[in-house]
């Protein structure tokens, strides 16, 4: 079985298109599958949109992307895990490319992305450069990642001490165990973040990562691009990397995905 894990916080604007594309792709691939939306403290219709499409919903209260991804993996039944961002539309070709890579012995992989709408002028320059670097360095973000469950468990999942760049740490851990693959096919992701930031802000974030690496993201301070107005560290014992308490999936999930064939 393939398990598609979608972390989501207040994603009502994008989730419907993501689910429609993923369900269509999964049906075309033709293997048993399940789709799990990990609904992380949403205050909008995120959970309702997922339930309307018959997919499985796991409700958590993390506000920490690594913990949200891990909760989805723990709730999953599949031998192969695909982590798909809530604003990313995947095709059957992308899913098949991931499965083919794993069948050929890869420990994991991920797809590069294209934006689904207009972007600032500078993004037309930066994105192709970033794509080439990703392929050369075999290092990629988390909008579409895949690996066997065995490899996910071997590396300990996503590191919950990081508020961002947890996907980079995860990919590095997989690469230390074997071949990591970036297929030629790309997925389609929302342009909402790049559309709303300035070139200066983009360069500042790039410098933060280049200088500090993932260690620069052990605090939520300054991560409003990802966490909005919540972008400050939670009070001690009140959640976050060391205090987030997942709700057990067996007590909060809805019924299994319609279209999930087990």
C-alpha cells in the first residue's frame, strides 16, 4: 500500500485542488493507497474539505511541521510513504517515478516543483538556478518526498527540534543510507509565498540558510513566512519541538479514505 501524508494548517484555499489531483493520480497508478490529511490546529474548513473527499483525517495540535508529518506517518498503514504539501498538486507520472526509483533500490527521493501561477521577475531567475542545484546536490525541499517506511523509521523520521528545514535534515539522513533520487518529472505548487515576498526577503532567507544551515531554524522566531503571526517560540512546556503532544490517531481520525483499497 502507498500512504500519502498531507500536513495541513488552515489550507482551505489550496487543499481541494491538492486532494483532487492526488486522488486522480493515485487511481491512475492503480495500486492500493490511502490519503491522510494531518489537520494541525486548523481554524478554517481544512478538515471539512478533506472529509468531504472521503480521505482520512488525523487531528493534531502541534503547529510544528516536522511533528505533523511524523504523526501522519505513524497513522499510515502503507509500506511506502509519500509526503505531499497541502498546496502541491502531484501527477500520476510523479508518483510512478517515485515508485520506480524505490523499486530500483533508492532509499528515497523527491520532485522539484513549478509554480502554478504568476511569480515576481526575480523568481524566474532564482527558480531555474535552484532546480539545477537541487539536482546536482541531490538536496530538495519537502513539497513532494517519498521513501519506504523502513527507511523512514531507520532515520527516525523528521527531526522535531527544527521549525523549518526539517526536510533538508531528513533528506540528508536518507542520503547517508543510500541512493537518493530526484526524478525528471516536476510537481505543481502554489505561488502564494513567493508572490507575497520581496527579493530582499528572499535573499535574507537564503543567507540565513547558507550561513546557519538547518541549525538556524531551531527557533520559530522570524519564521512568519511559514507560521504567520505565531512566529515566536511557544512557552515552556506548551508545545513545539519538545512539548508537542500528538492526539492518538485511533481517537481522532475519521474513516479510512474512500478510494483506499486495502
